[in-house]
C-alpha cells in the first residue's frame, strides 16, 4: 500500500543518511590519524636536527598537538530529528499562555423547524396521551444505552406529522 511504500522510502533515506554519516566519520578519523603521524614525524625530525634541549622541544610539540586537537574537535551542529508530529527534537517549545479573547457569552437559541404539519406532543406527554401503549418497551440494555420507548415514539410521530399541511403552489 501507499503507507508501506512511504515507510520503505523513509527507511531507505535514513539508511543513506546513516551511511553518509559513517563515511564522514571514517574520513575524519583517517584525517586525524594522518595528522598525528605527521606530528610524530615532525617531533622526531626536530629532535634529530635541533640543538635545543629535548624537554623544550617536547613542550612545543605538546602545545602544537593540543592546538590541533582543539581545532579537530570543534562542536558539530546537531541536526534536529523531525518526528511524525512535525515537532523537531532539540527545538524549544514556547509555553506562553494563550491570549484570552473577550467575546460575548454564547446564548442558546432553540432549533425552530418548520414541519408543515400538526404540532408533535412533548416527549413527557406521550404516555398520558396513549401513544406509548403500542410501542415496544425498552429493555435494560436499551435503557443503559440511552434508548427510551418515548424517544422512539416521538421520532416516529415527528416523521409522520411532517409535511401533512404542505401544498405545492
């Protein structure tokens, strides 16, 4: 399906990115090893050819190697990982309070439906008027689910009375 294809594509992209990161790290390690070898060779050459004391040459070499290490270990920018929700890892989330909008309070207005028929009796009056005498009684499971026989009868009466007085022009 399409979701599986998208998932496989995302996995392939992730594999490629991890492979690129691995190659980049491998190149950096090779570069560091090469610089260390050059540094050691330079120290040996200095010790062989220089007339300065060995302790001074070792101190200079140590200073150079620490400077090189500081340059090589510069902080790498961390790429934020995007989650499926769109939020990026490492991204700060603003928890500022939501501004309140001052509006007028909601006022309920009952629904007015034009049925083109006689007025349907209220749900409470259906039993007194005898409408519920021929309606199936609600079982305990029905009552637990919110169904009442008066509700079903009221809906049936609304449907039956709807459009009785309608006349086309």
